[in-house]
C-alpha cells in the first residue's frame, strides 16, 4: 500500500457514499456530490461476465465509468468470479477511464450467497490466493476490497489480512457481519476495531452508521481511517454534513422536513431525466423509502409507498409539514 496512492489525503477522515444496487445510480450520486460532497463515490456494482471473450462489462456499465464524478474520486466496483474474467474486466474498466477499482466480496443476496460471487467468494478462500495478487497487478490505480467479516464466521477476515497486505491492496472496507447474516442483528464494530489493530492497511468502517453520534462513536472506538455511509445516508443525505459539524447533529422536525422536501423533490427531477416514464421514476423513488425508519414520519412514508402516480407522490412530498 502506497499512502500517495490513496484517493484521499492522509490528513483527512474520508466519508464515502456506499455502493448500493438499485439506489446509488448516477442521478443519486450527482445529487449527493452537489449537495453534501462525499469524499469518495462508488458506482453500483458492475457485473463481470465470466463467459464473454470480448467485453467483460456491459455497455451500460461502461458508460458509468470515469476517474471522477462531479470532481469527486469515483470508485468502480466489480462483482464477479474467476481470475481471468476479473482481470479482463479491470482492464476494460481502466480503458474506459477508471482510476479506482474495488472488488465486492460482501454482497449477501441470491447468487452472491450461493455462488462464488460477492460474499460467496468467502466460501472458497483458497481461490483468493491467486486472484487477489493478480487483480492487484492488473490495476494501475487504487485497488480496494469491500468485504464482510466472513461467510459464516465473523473472524474469517483475520485469516485474509496477510494475503491483502502482501498483495498490495490499498485499503479495506469492512462490514462486520457475516454473509449469511445478511442484515440481521447489528454490525459488530468491536471486530472492526480488532481488524484496525491487526493490519497496516487503512480500514473504512461500514455498517449501521445512521447518526452523527453513531458515526463519531465508531471512529473513536475503532480507530478506522474513515466511514462508508449506506442506508443512513440514503435516508438522510445531510448525515455527511452532520458528521462534519456543518449541520445539526440532532435535527428538529422542521429541519428534517426541509431536508426531505428538498431531497425527494430534487431526486424526482433528476430521475425524470434519467429514467423512462413516470412508473419507473416512481418505483425508483419508492426504493429510497426502505432506508427511512424515523417513526416521526412513519404514516407519511406509508402514504408515499401507497402512491399510485408520480403526481400523488410529489404532492405528498410538497405537503409534508
């Protein structure tokens, strides 16, 4: 790991927007970039085609690739299996402009659990001995890994740290649950703290960071180099600014109302430009509601979820008090 190769400065505690499939599309990322300026942005995961001998990434994915997004470093996340396929995909991504690449070893759903993709890669750790060094060599810029603590053993990560270190991985993003847990229970940041103490690699803490107080507590208790914000940030984009001390750490209702109106209103306009038709726009907007668990807005969120038209949804947003 080369300190000069990190996509943030060494005097910085980076706050990153997590890659979330179906949510952190380019319209969402652009809104976050302009409004709350995360220190790093990630693409949704890009599926690596293991059978294609031409292009390993889809045309639509390649169009998303860049070194930066709105002036912020953009990390391209790959998900797939097979050394040859992943190395070829890394080459394709870099040819399309990627500077920062990340390997997804944490996704807990569907094929990612039962196969050797995403979190499923942790089922066959012996295959990583060839893959990780080869992929590191194939990446000219930064190469990072986002992973769970283990497949079904939360301490599996400790057996992988020597491999990551000798391979030259630049940084790790750790979600301290197992793959089989999915999102049950709570992220165990005592494991994060132990990983930080056990490796020379920068470790970014991820998982259940939903408030400014919670994020600061994780930083203090773990010694992590930074934070990755997922569902907490999708529910409250100002979480970035709350952590920086530039917005209320414990906002009053009217502050939350103003944030939600702006957020969902601007997202609606951006989604109109990106997606085709009101039905698709409405479905994408409703997907964000799953991250919002503030009981003070529970009845309003239920009404939003029941909206039949984009007009009804927008009227409910505008009428929130």
